[in-house]
C-alpha cells in the first residue's frame, strides 16, 4: 500500500492551529465489570467541573471548545455504573463526587512540518466515593487517556468520550475492586 505524500500535510492542517474544534455532549460507554449492588448511587459534579469551556490553541494545536461536558460525564456515569447500582439524583445515598474533570487534547502524532497530525484526549480528574453518612470511603485522582487517537476533526468528540470511559473504568477499578 502506498501513502500519498500530502496526507500528513492535510491532517496537520485539519488539526493544526488554523481553526477551532467543538466537542458537544457525548455518550461514553465505559467497560466496567463490578459486583452488582442493592445500594443506590448518585453522581455529584463539583463546582470546578465546568459545563462549557475553551482551551486556547497553541502553535501546533487548534483551540477547542467543549459544550455540554456535564451531560457527557452524566452519560458516562449512567452507562458505566447503571448496570450495577440503582442510580438516583438526590438523597442520602452512596455518592461519586467528581471534584475535577478537565478535558484536554494532546498531540499523538506530529507531521514533518511540526503541526499536529493526530490528537489523543485526556481527562485530569479527582473524585471521592462517599457513603450515605457523608464519610469519604475512597479518594481517587489521575489522568485518564483515550485508548485511540484521531487525525479527523469530526472524531474529536468520540476521542473525548474515550477519555471519559477510561476515567470511569479507573474509578470503578479503584473504588470497587474485589480481590
């Protein structure tokens, strides 16, 4: 298979600093397998978790704007934990408190001209699992990364979903792992 010499240039222009990228509400589907519980659980997003935000561009990365981030995080929570808990919106229940969930895109491949040819999404997060009496059962933090990258501007939402999937998979493994 031969590769056309202009492909890296086209990709680097597509993801480079020439125009912004918009990421709308996604529908992440974390791959979680934990013990089913009779407990009810809710998601609480901290005040530092913004719903709409922009990350300024750099020399080789386009600016991106995120709209509906809360919805993406809620969808990922529902899709990941909904099979194992009864999910509720309020009340004195087991609570996953996501204090921070900052999305960013980082270069995954750089073209010969120095522009970004592909990106990977990351979510820097901190979360607490809190029991119904308000006691913190588990504190978790990390940087979750999408399992795939893309050179296609139209696929950045899917890549962002992948980072949210990785975040909830890490939280489930740490908070609910059984030996």
